[in-house]
């Protein structure tokens, strides 16, 4: 029996010492020629933890094209080196993803979109504070009543399950990305925490809004298990906004405290888009009646389905 316990402990220790996992990669469709994909490829990574909140990331690589010395379809990093170890099928420690300044390999809390999230004071963080689950007309989530800030009185203590005004402030600051619990153990609670949660099953999706075939303007959307839907600039990796879905607002305190326990599941579904490009030119032109609608379900996180109008890369 002791040997069996030791064997299982060794298995669990190996899982935690090699913590990177990722869901199926996503490719960007070439909006200017539907017969082809672009060569960009995105991996959504996560790191299992003993606590309920898991860190995550999205990293960008590219596919080897014809005429190159690499093998066609091989996943390449920002230095034109092979990014995947053929023996382990994992990202090489020496690989440098496209939004990273140096080698970031498979480490979840290094490089990628997670490192490009703006500082907490500068982030665009939204939610929905309306009383109707199905609004009669589209709601501009960038309006003052839906912005996640301490000054927004529409976000109440009750919404956040906060026991005091001070705790409400702490939760809101945590949602914005402030390290109010000193998660990084640096002695400061006013710096930034790692602000990208895991996307365990939410496969990222990309939308091309314009530009040219050689230089498209593309955004990436992904749901994360902190209950957020994010839009990321695929050129820079920067998060342009995050929407915390309203059904998870009362879970924010639990996520902030991040005690040991079962992993929290939030926006676990993969987003889908319906693109209306009336003249089929690969450019989203609202003046021509073009539309981009995004839909996301909760999968293991709940039963809701949310619909967003992201035609102009803002969110409604």
C-alpha cells in the first residue's frame, strides 16, 4: 500500500512540475481569400494548480510555408526556429512566441498575451449591471454604468457578495488586475498581478476586420475561467478589453481569495462568430451594413448563452 501511495504521489508531482497544457490550436482564416488560412497559429495555455484559480495565457506562433527550409506546416517561433519538441509534442523551452521579447517556452506566466495585458489602472474592464437578463435593445458595455471601477455605484456590494465597502473596493481592484492579495509575494498590494486566467476549453477565435491580405487587422476572442471574455490585438498581443459576465460577479471574491479547492469554471465555452460582409471584400464596414456578432456559451461553467455585437471592436 505504501508503494502504491508513493507511485500516485510521484504521478501528481510530475503533473505539477510540468504544468503546461493547451487546448486545440486556432488558425486565422484569410478573409481576403477563403481558400486559405493565414499562417498564424494560437495556443491557449493553462497551468493546473491546487487552488481554484488557474493562470492561463495565449501564445502566437506561425506555420511553416512552402518554399522555406522548414517542413511545411511545422510550427515556428518568432526566431524562425521550430517551436514544438517532436519527442514530447510540447513547446520547446527555447521557443520565443511572437508577442514576447525573449524565449518564453511553455511557461504559462511568461510572455504571450498574458504579459501584454495593460496595467490595471489602464485596462478596459466591463460587465453588465442591468436588471434584465435579455435587454430589449443592445447595451453599450463601455458606458459608465457598466465599467468596472470603484467609482461605479451600479456595481454594488450585493452583486460582488462583499461584506463591506472596503471588500467591495478590493474585489473591484482585483478584477481590474491589482495584486490586492500579494499573490506574487513581493510585499506590495498595489502592483499588478498575473491578469490572464486559464481557457481550459475555450478555444480562441479570430476575426479579420480589414487591412490587406499582407497586413490584416485581426482580433482574437477567448473566454477564460475567471468569467471573462477578452479581445486581443493579434499584432501586439495586447488585451483591448475584457467583459466579466454578470452571472460570475458574485464569484469574484472567491476567485480573489483563491483558496485550495476544486478548479473554478467560468466562461468555458468556445466563442463563435457570425460575420456579415455584404460586399465580400474581407473588410468590415459598418456603413455598408456589415456586422460581426459573437456568441459564447458556458459549457461546464453554466447554462447561459451570451451574444455580443463586436462590429466596431467595441462591445455591445
